[in-house]
C-alpha cells in the first residue's frame, strides 16, 4: 500500500529533498503555533521556509545566469520596503506589531517559495509536496476532535491551536469550531488547499486514494466548521482537474461522467433521505445570506477605492478602521483586497497576471508530471477562496501565492538544471562528474 501511495524516493540526498518537500506541505496544513512554546513566531511554517531561502542562496551561487531570479527577489524586497515606507506601519519589533510581522512574513514566504519551487520542479517533488498537504490536513482534524470534547485549552497550550479564536453558534445550538486557526471560515479555506493536491495526484498518477482523503478532510471540516466557501472552492477545483488532463476528450469523458453521477447520487440522498440537520441548516436556514452578499459587495468596492488611493497599502489598524467607518465591517471578505494591506497594489496586479498565466499553462495539456498542473489547480482554488474571505493573509496561502509568482517571474526553473560544463572536459571526466553531481540534478 505504501509503495502505491508514495512515489519512490531516490537514493542518497535526492530523497532528502523530497522528504523536505513532504515536510513543508505537512507543516503548511498542520501548522503549529510556536508562540505557545515562547518562540516569537506566529506559525511553524514561517520557520520551515528559512531553509528554502538558504537553499535558494546556494543555488544562486552555484548556477550560471541567476540574474532573473536575483532581479525577481530584489523586486519582492522593494515591494515590501515601499509598503513599510508609505503605509504608516510602525517599524518596532515586539509588542504585538502584527503589521510588521505580516509584511516580513510575506517577504520570507515569497523568497522561500522560490527555493521550494526549484525542488517541486524536479521529478516527484510536487507529488511529495502534495502528499504532505493531504496528510497534514488529515492530521489537523484531530484538533477539531480535541475542541469538540472540551480539550480546546490543552490544544492552545500545546501550540496546536491559535489562542485568539472566534467561536460562532449555529441555529441548532452547536458551535463552529476553529481547528488550528482563528475562525471557522479561515480553516475551511485552508483545508481546501487539499483539493489541488488531490487533483494533481489523481491527474498525474491515476490514484484515487487522494480523492478519498480529500473527501474525508472536507467532510470532517464541514461537520465541525459548517463552512460553505471552502467546500465550494474544493468542488470547483475538482471540476477544474478534468481540464488539466493529458488525454483526449473521449478518454476524459468516462471519469467525468462517473464523478457527475456520484455527485447526483449524493445530492439525491441528501435531499430525499434522512440527513444530518446541520447540512440543511447551513444552506437553507441561514437568514443572513442576503446581508452577507450585500456586505461583501460593499466592502469590496470600498477596498478597491482605498487600494487606488493608497497603492502601497495601509497599516492594518488604519485600513480596517477606514473600512469599518465606510461599510460597518472590519474585513473585506476578499483576499485580493486584503493583499493590498500586506504588500501593495503593484504586487497584486503582478499576481493577477501570474494567475492568468498559470491557468493558461495548465490548460495547454502539459506533460504528465508537470508542476503546472498543481499550480493551475492551486490558482483556481485560491481565486475562489479569495472571493469568500481575506485568506490571502493566511500563511499557507502566502506560500501558494509565492509558488505562482515564482513560476511566472523568477526564472528559478533554470536553477534546477544541471550545471553547464565544458563538453570535451565532460567526456574526459564523465565518471568523476557523475560522482560529484548535485543529487537533485540526478533526480531529473
């Protein structure tokens, strides 16, 4: 079973790269809170990105023509610097300076994602990363169980959950749990990142086990959180994976029809057969749906106005205060609008171009194990999630944003290629070169 589920690791250090990709994916979903251990870091994933920055520096120093990657990295640093200079963010450490921590976090994630992208571009690298995302999300469901049985305080003390949580009630008297994050809506969209991971593994390896894990993850998430947006984003991502397949339309038709038939059967069962009341309560008895829709539209328009007048963003306190004074809401419920707060409008415009580029690349029927398939599905999932909540400020989505940007602008794929060597010297010293070649190059 293990040999079927997990791609075979190469001997030596090449396997270390893949396990590192798996561990990074795992920690993005099972994202511990080091502050509980008196470590002044918001999430463990922030620490996990530091080795990738070191790996990026190593590649820049050991590969020819790294100019495009250096230029991209410099642009990212410039964007963060301009935001800090013009947004009114206090440049003081400690004391809970969330704005500064968020800006520096974006910088670390965006630069670390370039190093991570180099490894994911290698053979099986993406597969190991996706398995990490799935197993991390599955493990994180245990935190819901701890909260449900009254061990939420223990989860916080162990660093398994965020101290500041927003617990909401439902019409049946139950509570919407938050898992490892601060709000039920936030955790719903974060766990939905499992959808592009499962979709990639199904498309590239014809393995249905990831789809089963995805169903368990999203089913458990909805049971504990009653979050609709994350479920919708995951379903749309699963539909999008059929457009990334390499086969012809006739070969795609059978699994598509099977999937649609299964969805129809499930829908029929939920409508006509006895089903948990919380499903109907969340989708049919929510009297606040119209208010939510009008509120989201109003905050989006107000956020666009502020983005134009403050192109490099504002401090979080000022930005949310201005939004509240205009609309009565302190959150825009839109990830694209919230992104301007953390890094600025020019970066958001670059990201929108990267989104379109990545989706088009995935639709061009790339080679079977191409990283473009995962990035296309991740772009779809992130885009729909951003239209529901401001989750672009959540750590896992910062990494997804960084990978998409690295694919389009960084030129990092050239750093994944073997070093250029003199042809005649290579013929004379082939054995010696094979012995000293970078293990990651051998993996390709």
